[in-house]
C-alpha cells in the first residue's frame, strides 16, 4: 500500500525544512523516503524502523530523524 498524498506532502515539508536549515555545508548527509527516491537515498533502519527522513552532520554530530 502506498503512502497518502498528505503523508508525502508532510515528508516533503520535512525535507525542505531540513535542507534550508541544516544542509548548508559539505558535512551533512540527508536521506529521505519519498516516491522519487532511489534505494541508495533512503534512510537507514533505526531501532528496527525506517524513518521518513534521516539527516546527520558529521562535523557537529547533529542527527535529525523525521517520522
């Protein structure tokens, strides 16, 4: 079963917000589970669950998990 349009819109907003506020350097990795995402750009499992969004800044050690 696919995700609802509302769910996809909310994940897109999470992606856009994270991109604007956190992905402003070369130290970050942003992975998002959207319909157009390929398998290599989808988030990793976190405690047996796959979040909709995963961001990690390797320099500041900031991690954002969006579900």
